[in-house]
C-alpha cells in the first residue's frame, strides 16, 4: 500500500462486511513496505478462536485449501508459509492445525511476492503474525476436540508477563484415527506380448491413526521500548500407523484376484528452535530484524509391511532423518519523505539422508531385494534490495534478489550429483490510490521452484503392489515469470476486488508413467516443457441481511500446458474455474455471552489436465455452529464433507481410472480462555 495518505492508526473494514477476518485497508506508517500484499485482521470472537488456521484460510480471497489440506494461492503453485515474517520450517499442514484464531493477529496474502521474500514458491506466500501478550500476569487458552473419526486432540497455551519478560508455554497432542477414506481404481495394462490388455479393479479402505505429543517454550525480553529479544525451543514426537486394505478383482480372465493388507508404522521425533532480534529505529519506519532458526527430525523410521492373500509379501525398512537451518537479516531505512530502502540477506540449508531396504518373496513382480542409501544437502545464500518511492498517490517499489544455490547428492556405487546455480530474481510493484475507496496495483516477479531433494534420489522405491517411484537426478528446477494487475474497491460495507494475472513457467514438472516387464506402473518426475496460465479472480464481501454476511471468490483460468498423448507430446489449451465462499449468521449478544454464530464454507474446482493425468471436479463443504456459554467458554460443532475426487491416467501401456472420497466428519471443540 502507498506510504502517502496513510492514517496513523489501523483502520479496518466494518466487521459486518466479512466473517472471521476483516480486511485491513489502512496501515501504520512504520509498515510502509506492504504494497505486495493484502492484510486481514483476525477477529477476536469465540467463533474465530475455535477455528484452526486452515479453517481461517478457507475463508480468504485468493486462497484455496484442497481436501488434502494443500494451500493454493490464485489456484496453483507451491505456497510458502511465513510466521512473523520468517519462513516456517517443518510440516506446514500439521502446524496450521495447532494454530487457532486466538493465536493469530493478522494474515497476509502475498500473491506476487517482492524481492524481500525467498524466490521459491511460485504460488505465493501466506504470512501469519501471531498475537503478542500485552497484559501483566497469567493468560492463555485451552481447547479440547473430539472427532467422529475417533480421535481426541488437546492444545494449551499459557502466557505469563512480568515487567520486561514474557513467557509462553504451548503443549498439546492427539491420539486416535485422524483420517478415513475409501478409493476405487480400474487398471488396464497392455503387455508387450499380448494383443488384449489385462484389466482389474481395486477397492480399498485407507485409515490413518496417530499418537503425537508436542511442547514448546518461548521467552521474550524487552530491552527497551524499541528493542526485543526472543528465543524458543520445542520438540515432540509420535507414532503413526497408516493402513490400506485393498481387494483386487478381475475384469478380464487373465487377472488372478487377491487381497492386500498394507501397514506403515512410522516413529518420528522433531526438535525446533529459534532466536529473534527486533528493533525499531529512531526514524519513523526504520526497523532491523534478525533471526536464526532450525528444525530437525533426528529420528524418522518407517516400516511398511504388506501381505497378500496369494502368499506374496514384502517389507520396506526406511530411515530418513533430516534438518533445516535458516538465518535472516532485514533492514528497512526511510531515506526521505515517501522513500524507503530495504536491504537484507538470508542463508538456508536443508539436509536429508535415507537408508532404504526392500525385501520380498516375489522378485518376479516386485523386483529384487535391494539396499540403497543416499545423502543430500542443499544450501541457498541470498541478498536483496528494494526501494519504495511515493509520488503523491502513486507508489513504486522495484527490487532485486540474488540467490546462489548449491546441492550435493551422493549414493554408494553411483556418481555424485553436483548442482551449483546462481540467479537474479527481479521484482516490481506499483500502487495507485485513486480515492479513499479505490486502489489499483500492478506487479511483476520472477520465481523458482527448486527440485525437492526427494525427487533427485538416484534409486527407486516400492509404493504398492503395482506402483514404483523412480528418482530423477537430472530433473531441473522450474521457473515462473508472474505478472499481475489488481483493483480493490471498498465503498462502505462492501469489499470488492479483482486480480488479472499471467504466469509463464518453463521446465514444468510433470509425473511420467510407464510399465515395466512385470506389469508394474513406474512413475518419475520429468521436465515436460513450458506452460502459461492466464487468469482472473473476483472477490466480493457484503452484508446480505442485518445479521447475515457473505464473501465469495471466483477464479477463471485459461491454461496452455504440455500433455502426453498416444501420438506423443503436445500442447493443450484448457479453461477451468474455481470458487470458494463463506456465509455467516451472527446471533444477538446475551447478558454475559457473545451471540451464537453459524457458518457455511465451500470450495469448488472444475476439471483440469496435467500431462498424462485428467482430473475431475472436486468440492469441499463445511458447516459450523458456535455457542458461547460466557465470555471465556464456547463450544463449536463442525461438519465437513468432501466430494468424491476422480482422475484418469493415460500413459504408454497403462490406463487407470481412480476415485477416492474422504469419510464425512463431525467435530466438537470446547475452547476455554484463561
């Protein structure tokens, strides 16, 4: 947002115009580098406090949360999560389930990040800012959740503030069945020595059980009114069990039916820590922040046992410890009226190793017994600069980021893989405040998605009775040029916005399937070519009745991407759309308790195409009701239903039509403010 004409305090769109979050349309002058994002304040209500971060994100424009909890910004690409302006290290979806509205102060959605963010993540950035403890003494909250799946979850946060010191203790855990779904597959394989394909059906049931505990401690010290130091240490661990029961039946007489029982037992632990320095300078808007954080999984031990009714069996023993380290330094310095210089740098390190052992009693179809291992390291050193300049109602912010990435992958008996690449990533953002209610923006950025170390491993692994994964050490990073034009309009209680964008991606990753001599599907990731996506998103939030409010988003996508056909590779044009929205009713406040809240949220995506895979439409629907017994105790019931998702794989010698559906779920959550 432009630095000019900004109020000295935060102004927000009226609460009547939206649901659990309200869009911030004014910013403090000490946050002038904000023109690349939209900011949403989380309301301090019983209903928003009950929701976890994933549920809150489902109600935001430009954000889609898929049925398997992947976060998409403007409909695609890898989305990066930041916490208080720093990249999050660890399992994103698990962490977001432990955060609630009572923990989050505001959410920033960055669809086209500027140079101050890492270049990775073509899908954009979600930046969550956590609430700070302001009151002296003891405070906090606790929640207890039960699900119809059969799991229980508890989370507790205790804050204690005394003078210049603030302490926070967070603990929690869950036990029971976390997910259930059914799936169906029709598989057709054309062998090399047969004129007719072999066809079978698979009917399976998936179940995920887990027992997890976590604990963290954070301490913050205010050196003075402008400088604070904080440190945090935490850890946890647990035991997960994933069970698949699959019935393989014959469609053609040359297939022999059988039953499979597959069980993955995973023991894992993690340790995380960070140290932060935040300082506000003597000049309005000047800030200095520095951070060091780490995340490590010292123990990840997966054992998969599969038994078949025809006496076949196999066992996979996999150990895969990993670690991540991130250091970051940012300095924002006002140089003149309406001018802000931002400089910074970061160093990010990822490392993982694997010891893989596979044994079976059927080498003909599952392959020979193997023992493989690899060690992988990735290091990225980055520096950036950005200059924001205001000319009346117009604000311009060019930026440049340089990153040098180095990766090393070694495996016994194989040639080491060495990748060293240095690249520049320019960005440019412009914002024009046409009036108090109308703002126009334009932006460009160059982004990259570096190949996950897992995709580069130099050996294959068994994933099921008829599925093998093969690593591709030659896979290259995919890069994206992103262009955007946006309009935001806020007349009174109405919030309306539109975003038009173009994404051009080179060296696009795609899954490529083939069939080996035993009739098993083998897939790997390949660089399929280039693609482009043109799109438009329209958002509208408004009151419908006196106590009923609605927010809806519609996204349109016009895409051209490489596809694999029977005749070979080709380019295909595809049009699709998606929509999500929230409808909320607020009851009247009672004597000593907030009014009840009822809410319905939905997401829908039309069919799409990816190289060898055609995906059908999918939708996700949830309904919740919150009743407050008083101002500190509330109960929420939530029902969630995800429609059946279908896809069709067409590859050389193999064709699969599959569908899966998550079992409908009902949750009860009791939340107490301390």
